[in-house]
């Protein structure tokens, strides 16, 4: 019998979402928004940039939220180290109060809309449930069909732990990022406008 060496597959980088909260100086809100949009233009030139959104405050004088998505942590770090980012942030300091507060999301936390966006921007729960089911049903079916027979002799709790770990990893890094990107307009029609 021939022995084969299995090489570990390279880890696929996970997309990362970062949210910045910041308040515009009173009376300079329009200029703040214009400068953020210019920063988005500079981001589009950055490798790994997936998209960005500017969420205005729900109440006048409140915090703006800037949501940016990059293909990997390395791509986000490259943006952070770029001269274009330093220049953009220098311009924003002129029209913003203080420094931004950052929050980084990845994995399950970033499947849909981050918890800090206004409630009016969240996708409808029923649509989130449908998209989650569309991901879980085929993933669980495939794992049960391919892997469960191989683990049939294992103790119940160990078998369950391995199967659920495979399902969660597949959902987090393979299935949900693609489903939410493909179905984005349907998941949250108000954000797509």
C-alpha cells in the first residue's frame, strides 16, 4: 500500500469589517460626508477593498458610522499603513470632533449587519432566517453525508463536537460570506437603495 503525504491547505483569508464612529463638527456635516466619500474613492484603489458605507446619525449631532470591508486582515492593514489613508484622516480631522472609535468584526459577527448600525438599517429578521437556512441546510446535509459515516464509531459527544465544528467553520468562512454578498439586495432592500 502506497503512503501519501497530505499537505495542509493554505488558510483562506477571512473578510474583515471595521466600523468607525465619529461625530462631525456642528455645521460641517456636509463637508464631513464629502470627505468620507473622497476617502472611499481612495480605498477603491486599495487591493482587497470590498466596499464601504457611510451611515448618517439617527439624530442631528449624533455619530456617523463608517463601515468598511476588506478581503483580509492583511488588506485592511495595508490600507491602514498607506499614505492615502493618512492623508484622508488628516482631512477628516479638520471637520470632525476627536478621533474615531473603531470596532472590527469577522466571522459570525459580521454575517449580516453589525449591531451598531441604526435599527432602521438592519435586515428584516425573516430574511436573515431564510438566508441562514439556505446556508445551513446544504452545509449540514453535506457534512452528515460525507463525514458522519466516518465518525460513526466515535462517542456521541465527540462526534457531535467534530461535526458542529466543521459546520460552524464552513458557515463562517465559506458559505455565509458568499450568500450574504450574492443576496445582499434581497436581504436588506432599504440599504440597497
